[in-house]
């Protein structure tokens, strides 16, 4: 049964809600601009959104790459990437897609399936209300799809954003694990440029529609509801009220950790695997010399861990989400440079004076119970220098 149908206004709400829930992943500015471009085309349709029906041919569809390297992504970039990827995927798998599901909750990747369904030259007619993480993640192994025992990740497809047949670059991905596909895809995306469309985890009659039971339900509609709450407020909402709304919507704990701090330093670079690695400093004064409390947030595209300058243990650690919100403007944002520019002036090296709050959101139980996911997050954290305990029991790493 169809739960709802989403139009342009709903996409705006989804992007705004996902900009917070994503834990620093994906550019909200880019997503907003893409939706504005889409609205300007005159499209006034509505895309059905519902739970997976255990019968329709489906796959996970996303954009992959470095958000910073892909800054100022356009609607044309996304649409061409989607079309090229879907065409390659369908030729590879031999079946026609009828619905798609987001890989993660992020300002851009949550709206990608809707842009696919809006394209007139494919058979995709609806979007699954869910995703594989309940947040954005640095890689494919950190998803509920990646740890599935019955939903194979390949064959999958990657394609660039070329607008002509002669310029299309594409690749078919085949491997036995999400980690292997992630490594392959990262290198190919770098060769393409900075981003690509990607389609993975086919679900159809050949594997008994194995998407069922391997995704986190209702996350798209939750992002939409949060975004509507934010964008229809007459004035920017207090951080505590936003956190309470998140908890009510997703039925998981959410609480402010920092309220009205300032970003006073950013170090950011792009890795060979097309991930943005960075450290963000937050102070309780826009002037570092006057600060009495400092926190450091480490990210690989998404926010993974935050420390206090005075504490001996992390404030927040993945897979729990480290979510940005600003009482200065009433919206969320990401670690992407063009989003951060509202809060930190890279030319002067100083805060802009706009306030930043950080909300901790407990990870989705489905994500943490998926075999290998917590261990995968632990591996990412070791790569950035943290080898301590994670917030979930060790036995969950093996699915026990």
C-alpha cells in the first residue's frame, strides 16, 4: 500500500531534515540548489513512497564520491549520473528497475531516488521509505545492506555524468563483500573525476526480493517530517526542541551535547579513496583566545568522533550520529566546505559569528545489529587514531 506521495515541497523538507540526521554527510547547499533547479523545470508531479513490497525489482541508488571535490553539483550532474548508472545496471543485471531506495540519509542521497523516479525515460515509479544506515556513512560496509547474509551487493554499476553517449564512462562492479566493492568503487570514482552514480544490491525474483528485512524502515518520511518542522517554524528553533523532535520522530535518544558554539578552525583534505578527511574545532567563543571550552570533531565525509579539550573520553562516537544544527538560521548542515562557509571564513581563518550546536542521536538498532557494521566503524576510527571502546557491546560486531 502506498503511504504517501512526495512533490517538490516534500523534497525541500527531506533535504532539510536529512541535513541534520546525516551526521555531517552531504552538502545541504548543493541539495537545495539542485531542488531549486528541479522546481524551475516546471515538474509538478508526485512520487509514491512506501515500504518495500517484497515483490518489486529494486536496487540501492546513490551518488558516490568526495563532497568537497564535487562542490556545486548541479541537477544536470545528478540526472546524467543517474540515467547512465541505471542504464548500465539494467544491462548488467538483465532486469528492469521499478523502485529504488537510498543508500543512506543525506541531503543529496535521500533525494537521488526521487530524481530517478521523476525521469520520464525509465520505469522507476516509486521510492522505498528507508535506507541502510539512518544517517550518512563513509562507506558501503557501514550499512545494514553491507552485512546482509542474503542480499548480495553485486553486480553493481558506476557511471559518470556525461551528457552524450560517446562521453559516458561506466563500470560493472563484481565482488563478494561491501568492503571489496567500496575499494573498487573509490578508485573508479577518482578516475571519473570527483563523483559518480552508483547502483548496488539488486533485489528481485532471483534472490527472492532480498531487500526485505535488510533496510531501516521509515527514515525518508522521518527526514521529511523533521525538515517540515524546521522550515515551517516562524523563527529558528532552540536546539533542545529540535533534539526532542528528532527523538519523537525516530524513537531513539537524541540530546544536545553542544549548544551555540562557534567553528574556529577547519583542516580538510580529500583522500585517494574520494573521502574528505577533516578536523573541526568548536569553541564557546568566536575568538579562540577567549574560549573556555573547546571540542574537536573528526570526520571522514561524515562526523565520526568528537572530543572535549578537557575530557578523557569522546563526547560522541560513531555509529551514534554527530548532528549539526544552527540556532542562527534554524537549519542543519554538513562537513562540506560550502556548507561550513556559513560558520567559518576560510579566508580570515575565523568564525563568522554564526552559532553551531551539536546533537547526539543514538544509532539505529538495526544498523548496530547487522554483522560487521560496528567492527567497520571501529576500523574507520582506528584509521583516524582512536582505538578505544565503541558505544555498543562487542558481541554486536559479530551479529551475536
